[in-house]
């Protein structure tokens, strides 16, 4: 039988993955919105800078979630070792 600790860590990993996925999908939707909003004036260089800015935003938001996932997986692995 799994302990509550194991279930809690697994749920935290799942929630962090869901949040990271939501952030990435929102970023993609925002780039598509900008592309449709400025069809004639959006140059390749501006699209590159918009993509780079979104990448920076996603990295800043998702980095703590990746750290949380890593810590949870560390404790899950450590708990399963004899």
C-alpha cells in the first residue's frame, strides 16, 4: 500500500507538469494572437523578438516548477531505495 507521502509527491509532480503545460500553451496562443493581430506589419525580426520574449517568460515561470518536480522525484526515488 502506498503511503500518503508517496501519493502527495506524485500529485505534486502531476500538478506541476499540468501547470508547465498550461504556461507553454498560453505562450503559443499569445504568439499566434500577435501574428493574427499584426498581419501586415509583423516582420520576421519582430516575430523573432516576440518568440524570444515568450521563451524568457516561459523559462522564468516554469523554472520553479521544474525545481519542484526534481525535488519530488528525488524524494520519491530515495523513498523506494532499500
